C-alpha cells in the first residue's frame, strides 16, 4: 500500500482504539450520570476545546464562513451528533445494549450503499467479499446473545446508524478534495451538534450535577476520545475510501471485548472468539483488497 494510505489506516485504527476504550469509561460513568447528559456534556466540552484550538491556529478560516458552509456544518452536526448519538441513546431505552451494539455494527453496510450512490466509491469484488465476511463475523459474535427486539428501538438505532453514515459520506465529500479544512469541519460540526444535544438534554430535564470522578471521566473522553479522535478520524477520511474506513469500526467489537475482559471481567466465550476472528479476517481482506 502507498505510504499515505498506510498512515491513514494507522490514524483510523488509533481512533477505533480510543473509541473502544470509551465503552469501558462510559460504563463506569453511567453509574452516576444519565446517558443523554453524558453525551451532551462530553461533546460540548470537546467542542469548546476544538474551538479554542481553531481560533488560535486557523482563525482566518472563520472569516470566510459563508451561509452555505454554515449550513453544511449544521447538517453534519445534526447527522453525526444529534441523530447518531442522540438516537443511539434512545435506542438503549428500548433495547438491550448488546442488541444496539449488534445493529450499529451493521452501519458499514449503510455506508457501502450511500458511498456508491453519492460518492461513486464502490469496493472491488475481493473487498465486497471482505465486507460480507465481516458481517458474518458480527452475526457470529452476537448470535444468541441479544434480547427481544422492540420495533421502535430497532428503528431508532438503525436511523442512528444512517446518521453516522451520512456524517461520514458528507465529510468525505468535503475533505477528499480539500474543499474543507479538517479542523474547521470537525470543530464547527461538533459545535452545532453539541448545541442540539444540550438543548435536548435541557428540554427533557436530564441536566445533572457531576461528581469530581464524573468530571474526570468526561474530561478525558472530551480531550482524547472526542476532540483529538474526531479530528484524526476526519483527517484519515481525506485519504481512505469511506467504506474502507467505516469497516475499521467493526474492529471495535474485538477491542471492546478484549478491554471488557481485562478491566470489567466480562467472559470471552468460544462463540465470541470465533466471531472476533472472522471479523478480523474480513476487515483485513477489505484493506488488502485496496491494492489489488
């Protein structure tokens, strides 16, 4: 593979590790704070951090903000944060967490369809096989582990996945040809999305007072796993095909399972290990298929 492609892969994989570690920290944090407030505070704090960085490093780009650019950022904030994050938490109200996780692991399929329709980015045959193999691994991992399906919860979670897929498709469109600066796009869209999440949190009466421990968790998640991670994720999106990058998120299934085994003492069954192995092979096939 070309050096820029390898670097982008490394960036995206680092982000998946950071996001995987979020699951452990979030599980601890949710013992003291409700999910909607957790998401709102996390993204609001991260948006503030990115805004300060943008103001000092690239303030000239803010002068050139047109109404069209602002509208793009608002759409990205709505799709990537308010819909993708907000509806994910609503899905958790109706479904077991493992069911929500299973449904979100199908998001690369949505990305595959949308990237073909709107970006004209289509996988090669071997990559398509890898994507199918990854989906089989996801099913094997979750088989017989999720609870009953509530149609409202399923729809909300799938729409959440569509929101995230849309965020990636639009971001790829504007970043791949250098139509937008990575930091500007990441910051402005996160500001828009966090405002929406904070508004929803306030309107639903979910604002809460945080303990010192909760602030520490949100602080770390905001700085490393959100502000830094989203900027790095979008930087990788300048180089990688959107379906190639999206499929990397399925490796989080492996990472979360291993982290949960080590830190939360969640068991690793033979079925889960088999599913993890299939997912790993499928993702590897997609990435190696890039140079074929």
